[in-house]
DNA sequence: TTCTTTACAAGATGAGCTACTTTGTCAAAT
DNA sequence: ATTTGACAAAGTAGCTCATCTTGTAAAGAA
C-alpha cells in the first residue's frame, strides 16, 4: 500500500488512479477465481490456465501480474490472510480500552474463523508437495512478516504510547502462536485465547499500559 | 516413564528390571539405526527392513515394538527431541536463580542446536509426502504435548512455588514458539531468545516469582 | 497503452502396463 | 523373546509415449 497519495500525474488526492484500481481489481478477481477452484480440487490439481480462465482473463495476464505459480500461491495465502486479519482488526478495535481483552478477543476470533474455514482446512490437511501448506510453515516468513506488520500497525493505532518495538514483539508472538494453534490445534479457541491472554497479560500491561488512550 | 518402582516381581528397587532395560535398549538401537540411515537417504526412501537390518534386528521385532511405520516415525521424532531437551534442561538448571535468564538460555540453546543439526535441517526442508515434517507441524500435537510436559516438569522442579497451571502455560508457549522459529527462522538465535525472554519476562516474574527458591 | 492471442522450448505429468517392493499380520520354528 | 518364512493387499518403480503445464516472447486487437 502506497498510503494516500497527494497528487500523482495530476490526479486529485483521495481518488485512486485508474492503473492502481485496475490492477487491484485484477488481483482480486484472480484470487476469487483461485478460491473458487480450491473448493473443488487441491492446489496441485489446479493449473494457471484454470485460474486465468475462471477469472475471465488470459493466462498471460496472470503471469504479468504474478511472475510464477509459487509467487501467486504466496500472494494468495496472504490475500486470504487479509480476510482473517480484518476480523482480528475489528476484535482489537472493539477493545481499545482493555488491551488484555483485545488480545483475547482477537486470537479467539482468528482461531474460530480460521478453524471453521473450509479453505484453511484444505490447506492444513494438504501435506503433499505442490500444496500451499509450506507457505504457512516452512516457507512462512512472508506471511509472518506481513501479518506482524499489520497487527503491529493496529496496536500502535490503539495504544500510541506503547514502545514500537514492544508492539512488534507482541504482534509477532501472537502471529506465530496463532499459526501454531491453527496447524496443530490443542484446546478449543476460547480456551487457547484465554490462556494466551493470561500468558501475555503481564507484558501487555507493561507495554501497552493499563490505562487506555 | 514409570518413575522409581518400589519392588516389581521381587526385583530390588533402583535396579531396572531386565524386560524394561531390554526394551529400552531395543528402542535406542532402532532409533540409532534410523538416524544413521537418515544421513544418507530421505525418510521416504528408507524401508522398515532397512531400519531393522541396520539395527541388527528382524523386521518383525520392529513391528512388535512399533505398530506401524508412522508410529515409529512419530516416536523417532520425539526421541530426537530428547537430545535437544537435554540441552534445554541443562540451560534451565544453570539459571534456577534467574527465571528470565533461564528461558533465554534455554531457547537460545535449543534454537542454536536444532538450527545447526543436519538431521533437523533435512526434516525441515523435506516437504514431500512421506517425510517427517508433518510430525512437527500439522500432526505435531504429540511432540508439543511431550515437550510441554517435560519442560513443565523442569520448571516445577526449579520453581516449586509456581502455580502448576502457569508453569504449563509458559512451557507450551515456549515449545510452540520454539517450533515456529525452527521451521520459519527469523532473526538469529540469540536475538530471538532475548526478544522472547523480554516478552515473557513479566509473566515469568509473576508466575515463577522474582525471588529464587 | 494494456490485454489477448499465438507460438514455442523445456520440463513435468498422466495413462497404461508390468514387475517388483513394501507394509502389516500370521503361525511355526528357534 | 526373537527370528524365520510366508502371505494378501497395497504401493512403488520402471518404462514408453502422448499430453499438459510452465514460463517466456512476439505479434495483433481493443
């Protein structure tokens, strides 16, 4: 995201320039197409041509936007992550007055939503080569870094007095624990969320301050 | 582990009865054989017959001890974990007077040892079906639970006044974070360990008490 | 422009087949 | 308790050929 541009090529601020908007629309369409296809077959069974045609776009356009199959898969995983991060964001914002409750609500929302999502289940249970699981585990750093950055931003927005480094620390730990609990679930979401909130509570109090903004 | 038995079938306490000892020896030998084989081929290329013969044992004996190939792999992963948990234990014990330092040293020891271990590297980089990676990630609960139990025991030994539930909470989080940082490494071990220690520090102070035993 | 179409080489994958191997379980022998 | 030999069922390996897919490039259309 390039933030809110002032003026680009004479375009008024606030309105998204056409090229960006078109590109965004293209990506969204391609992701939606891939999502549809994944309801039926596994990722290894879906070709780039399938995705392109399901999106009503030529295969070449797909390759122009994403350099390779893996790159698309990586971007797709992160895009799906957006869906969940929206829920996480909302949960945090609903508790800007109580950081411990914010963490608990956010984690529970994520674990519940992701745990029930059919697409996530497919990705998690798909262990074979060619699946998308590696992008969440062994090659999961892009996802971790992206999710950490987004969560850090939300935390800093709600608790601007918090030291940035501590916000990042908390965010990354939450992201890694969330991924861990999705790939290898132990207790029910609410139990895990409550326990994690209790664990991180003392740090949260110290870093975000017991007093709200 | 059955702890220290009092008297079993007339055998004096303290001495391990032969059957247990033999069984233990058998398992160790089989694990060592598997470890040797894994230096050369991937797990999917190694047959149960390979393991058995490398251990100088019949294939049937292997099947008598471990019901199936997957069961053996699972047990093997945990057995390898023992090696690292020994180091973790030692690191914790060296800092019974300073719980924060204990956590930092333990995590750093683990990340360093596991990160440099050739066997771990193989397991992590092996994404194909038939590998051992699932036993650490998607089917990793047995490992998580075992490691959590062991670490919990060590913590309770060093800080007996700590509430058992809090010790368990801390242990499981450390285990999950450790696995996460092994499968998807971010910073160097010492950085990760220091950051995690800072994150969990406040909880540690509260749960294990600032005052040593 | 930007997207589509068409074409292409290199590599991967699938079908179809056979032969062999491996897994997991027996009962008998040591 | 361990080994041996045997077994069915399932899986894999090798093989061939045809087809498909990936990734890239250039030419054409909106």
